[in-house]
C-alpha cells in the first residue's frame, strides 16, 4: 500500500480517538480514564513478559525505562 493511505488512516484513527476521549471525559475523570487505558495496555503486553531475556537487563536499563515511563505518564496526564 502507498504511504499516504497509512497517513490518512492514522489521521482518521487519531481523530476518532480524540473524539472518544472527549466524550468519556465528560462522564469520567482524567485519572480514571488514564488508569483504564494503562490497565488495558498492561493486560495486552503482559504475555510478552514470558519472551524477555531477563539476564540481559541491568539496573541502568531499568532506571532508564522507569524515568521514561514516569515522563510519559506525566505528559499523558497533562495532555488529558
């Protein structure tokens, strides 16, 4: 498929996502919506933990992931 089909589909999905978020935020709070989205993401990626080579992960990598996740969560909360 041409690249512009993916770009148009991405724009359409982003627009629909934004509309759904605005509709949900009328009834629920920002923290509840963010928590629900994070929980769905956790449940979707949890099976991948069985395929991670745990011996290759050190404390520096874990700290990098932790601070990146912290910044991402803060940005997501502020964007809501």
